[in-house]
C-alpha cells in the first residue's frame, strides 16, 4: 500500500526514522508499520483513518476492508474471493398523482411498489455514458386503484419482454413484449399485472434503449402493459 499523505500517525513517526538514520535502503518498523525504502507501508493490524484519503497507484489489501460511509473507486477494480453486499432498497412513498423521477445516481436500487393506490415512475433520460444503469421494481402490495407505471424519456425505447402468470389459474402463462416504439409500462393490478410478487427490471443497454425483463403476477384475461 502506498504511503498515505494524510496518515498523520505515520507522519509523526517519520522524524524519528530520519533521526535514527533508518531512511536507508533497509526496511524500518514504526510502531507496527513496516516502511520500506520506496515508501511502501505494511500495516499488520487495523488501520483506522478518519477523513477523506486519496491513494494513487495500485493498493493491495489483505484481510477485511470496512467502509463506514462511501467508498468511491475510479477505474477498473479486481476483487478476489467472496464479495458480500446488499442492494439498496428504497421505500419510495409518494402518491400516484406525483410521478417519482429516478436519476442515474440511483442506479442499482430495488424500488418497492408498496402502495395499493399505485405509484408512477419516470426513468432518467440516458446517453452512451449511462449504459448499465438499472432499476428493479418489486411489487409488495397489489395495486387496487390507479396503476403501477414506469415511463422512459422520449427516444429511450423499451425492448425485451415480461413473463406473465395468472396467479390463481394453473399453467396459464403469456409473454408480452414492447412493439419497438413503446416508452411506457402500465400495470393495473389485474389484467396487465401488478399483483403482489411482480418484479420488473429496467437496464439501460444503449444510448436509446432500456431492456425490460421480469416476472409478472396478473389475473383475468391478461394483456400487454406496454404502450
């Protein structure tokens, strides 16, 4: 790990190192920190750092890394071993009459559709740099009035499709897909889906497209939700 310039505890020891003539081509041990002649630091135990830190170059971390708030990584990252994480779940709240405008910064969230009176969402307008942006909607409360609706920005067309299952009729399934010009998905809680257990994911696959995929619980004479 490269020597962090903001690591005050290390800086406090450096004068001692220089006074003792240890800044030579030999490795030096500073109260548990192993510092070599190139300025590389090995921390055998726990390193607690407060405040923002900037590390340039490659960093090798063995053992657990715990980040209390936000970890921002620029560039490619390689993770070896098990990676355990939870997707952020958002209880959107709100009312159907007021559309919830999603942003690219919210990408990766699981959005709970948990209002029987329905919820209305708008996807962010996307460009080439937004490919990979994705949202997953999970219906936890069956829509009984209004709709569960998701609308893409003008020109950001939907493609893909949804597998529909009639929740109370065995082996009754259908598949519905956008027709190539659709921007809106609307579920009414019955024939067009939106019953509890429905999940739908939108993935930005190009500067002008959202892939729609998911499994929908519906009832009655099932019909397409796309328009």
